[in-house]
């Protein structure tokens, strides 16, 4: 009996981890639905030194909050001189839905690229620091891992920004701070 139940349940668990193109939202975002817990899955950049070990943009998302003033608060972890640090940044809204400005390590423009609210979200960050422009893409998941269909879609988005597989790193289950928690 129990086994039958499990067998009936399995396909729905697996399909829940498949990207469903019909649920992908790319504009007119409902930011309240973006709020909540997220995990870093993947990141890409045209300057790998900034997202690799010790990179200043190698951050692990914890949660996103949509603020009353239309801003977006991102809370994350990162490592600083071997210590786990918690931090938050607030992205200010612009007059374009899903677009924000960010005052962190220079000036940045943050773009919500797409999401299905339920499983994944993709952001694009264009950072200008000291006259140097850097492109960063980030894939976050509601779970600490996402299936291959999500990763393949992220690769495609990266390609549109001229970033290939050599520019993409895996951050799934690699948050160095989780071992200090609980
Ligand atoms: C910005 O550039 C100046 C001059 O090249 C340099 O001294 C400074 O360290 C740079 N700052 C950052 C944050 O990279
Ligand atoms: C990413 O890294 C984690 C932790 O090392 C590993 O469990 C996972 O399989 C990796 N994912 C991919 C897609 O390589």
C-alpha cells in the first residue's frame, strides 16, 4: 500500500523539478511573489575573479524581500577573510518594472530577467566600479538544487550576454556559511 503511494507520488516530484515554460514570467512582475527564501544555484560573469573564491561578488543569497517603497532587499552570505558574513543590500526601484539600481561596490543596475516565482529566478547585474564594467548573471532556486532544465536555460540566457560555459560557476550547496548555522 505504502509503496503504491510512493510510486504514484514519484512522477509528480520529478516533474515539479522540471522547468515549465508556461509558468515563466518575463514582465509585469508581481514582486510580492518574489519575496521569501532563495538559494544560490549558479552565477556567471565576464570577470571570473569577481565570482570565484574570494571574489567580491561571490555572494550566497538567503532571502529577497519586496519593500513597501518598491525597493528590493537582498540578504546574503559571503566569506570575508575566512569568516562568514551576513549582509543585505537594498536595490532601489526605477520606473521600469523589474529594474533596480544598486549602490554596492560601485554603481549597478539590477534586472529581474525571468522567474516562475515557485522554483527559480534569474537576475542580471551590470556593475560599474571605478570605470570598469562587469556583467553578472545569477540563478537562484527555492530549493538548494535545481534540475538540468533550469541550468540549461540559464546557460542560454548567459549566451545572450556573450557568456559561455567557461564563465559559469556552480554554487549549489556550496554556501560556506550554512555549516555555521543551526
Ligand atoms: C580605483 O582605481 C584607483 C586608481 O586606479 C585605485 O587606486 C583604487 O584602488 C581603485 N578602487 C577599487 C575599489 O578598485
Ligand atoms: C554543484 O556542486 C554541488 C556541491 O559540490 C554538487 O552537489 C552538485 O552536483 C553540483 N551541480 C552541478 C550541476 O554540477
